[in-house]
């Protein structure tokens, strides 16, 4: 038994056709934003919390933690960003 396409499905298909294929640079930029922005945010939050507690953390430690967050998010987000939209 086949289901009849609904208007929502037809609108989605035309929207996908309108968008077209994303370029590699756009995907790479999206991956960079998805991994670097949260890493910078949480590194800043860690430094801010440490200064509020009067226990400063070295810049090297903050950079290592931020890099680890960015690498983790890049590994998690890469399959999502690079998947085939079709």
C-alpha cells in the first residue's frame, strides 16, 4: 500500500530543490562554527568561574580544554554536517 504524498512533503521537496547542493566551503564553515563557538564560550566560562573563585587557571590549561572541546564537537558534528542531504 502506498501513501499519497501530503502537501507538507511536497513543500519540503521543493525547498530542498531550491536550496541546491551546499558547497564544501560552506560545510567546512558550518563545522568550524559548530565546534569553535561552543569551545570558545565554555573556555571563557571556565576562566570566568575560576576568577570568581579566586583560583586562576593558566592560559595554557584553558587553551587545552578549549581545544579538546573543539575537537570533540568537530568529531561529533562532522558526520552530521557532511551527510548527503538526499
